[in-house]
């Protein structure tokens, strides 16, 4: 049996999967070594810092909202230069009352925006944007805590007139007894943060996470009301219009991990559906001839991971099993794949029995992410993923 083309497909698939998860980081690192590095933004105090609109969208966040307000109004930014908007649309707990009755420090300017109907986060956010007069907007999730210098460190980037948005760093609080979901999420975001920083230094960060990011009001445009990952889509639209997306590791938002692996699964499926929706809606960005470097970064960092790699993984296992029948050279590769997936299954079994064995966390979480892409695809194509998604419970 001639296996030439099977081998071609197999090794091409291996190359794509490796590139999607590790190779792009290696290539990017090498390119940065060849690229002239620009100095970081000036962090010394000056009088030219911009006016800021600080927006928090909170749906039924009674457990977190007071802590969030306290954290937000304590940022190291002149009170005369910042206005807070707390949008609580649809909340049927006492979140609006907690916002209204919070003992704000003197000099703090704030607005409570509330309507009984829940239309989703992006609708709530865009309602706040209609009131914004500041030149810079900072958005952060209601269940995160940001560092004291976060706003100052984000706004420094806007001294560069080419910068349209700046992504902050997302951090996951991981206690010693973290389960596979918490540990996997934490490891994933540490890697993502390093990759985002390299992306930004090379050209532009590829999107921002909703936990913390900032943008110029002049760069903003409303996005469709059914957008599932509005933070990513919004900032990538800015990049397509020619704005750079910066990245600031000294502005970070810390949040608790998902309450358990089931809650993390719900979150991953929703993000997967949103990521695939974004790939469809950002289809013009696949055009290398028009977007050049940005297309290269977007495809390498996001598109391959969201579309091609999850399809290739099971195919590679099947092809490896077929090729092993004809060439013994493929035996050790098949064994490695078998061990990896066995470890993932073992991680699933142990997790269900509340047994914490960290050696299985990475393979388990890796497989969870990729299976979630299939579930997200079914949600998206079956029109079962609404913007009114069920929140994943976080550790308290």
C-alpha cells in the first residue's frame, strides 16, 4: 500500500498543530530579535493624562460589586480626570441598590445605569458609550480586581497616536489546592500573556480580553448586538481600520478561577462559539495582501487554534495508527499520542473523584479546550448560544 500521501498529510498536520500551539511563539521570538525594539511608554507623572470613562457592566453581581467599586475608585488616577459608569441592566438581585448606596469618596464622579430588561453585555456597554465624553475608555469586568496603577499604565500608551486600544493582562488566582480547571486556566493565561506581549511588540496585540482593556473613543464603533466575544471583535475591528493594539503587563486584572471544571466547561464552550463567530465575521482579515502583518499574526495566534488544530488532532491520531501498520518508525509517535490522551482521560477520571494530581492537569485541560471548540461549533450553528449566556460561577 502506497502511504506517501498519508505521510504528507500527517507531517503537514503535525507541523500545523505544533505551529499553532508552540511554533508561532518561537517564530515571533526570533522575529523580535531581528526587529528594532522601541522604548516602553513613559510612566513618569505628567499633566497631559487624558480624561477617562471607566465602564463596569454588572449582571447580578451582588457578591462582588461592592468590592469592585472599592477597588475601582482606589486607582491611582486624578479624580477630576475619571468618570465611573456602572451598568446593571437586567439585574434582579440588589446589585443596582449596592451601586447606588455605596459610600463613594468625595470628588468621585459616577453614574448608575439600570434598566429592567437584560439584552446582554454588549448592549449594556453600548448604552454607556452613548454618555461618554472622555477621550479614553477603560472597560473591566465586575468580578475582577485591577492593580492600583492599571488605568495610568494603560493610558500612557495613547501618547502614541497610532495606538487605538490597549489590552491589560489577565491573571487567575490559583490557590495551592486548585483543581484541573483552575490550574489549567492559570497556566493557559500565563502563556497567553507572554504571547500577547510579543504580539504587541512585533506589531499589534491580537484582540483584548474583557477583564481589562482601554481604547480611544475616536477608534470605537458599535458592534452587532449578537456578538459573543465583543471585547475581541471590537478591538480587532479597530486593528483592521489601521489602529495598533498595545499590551500592558503592568495593568492587570485578577479574577478567581471557575468554581469547578463544569463551570469552566460552560465558559470554554461559550468562548469557543464566540471565537468561531468572530472568525466568520472577521473573514476579510484573512487577506494577507490587504492586511499583511496583522493577517499573519491573527491567523497564527487565533484562527489556527480555533479552527484547524482541533480538526487535525483526532485526524493525526488515526493517520498515525494507519501508518504504524506499515512503518515501525511511527510507533514511538503513536505511543506518545496514546500516553498523552490516556493522561487526559485519567485527569478527567481523577477530577470527577476530586483527586488532585497535577501531572494530568495540562493534558486534561488541553483536550477540554479542543473538545469545547466542537461543542461551541454546534452551539453556534444550532443558534443555541445567546448573548444572554449563563455566567460561570467563580470561586469566592
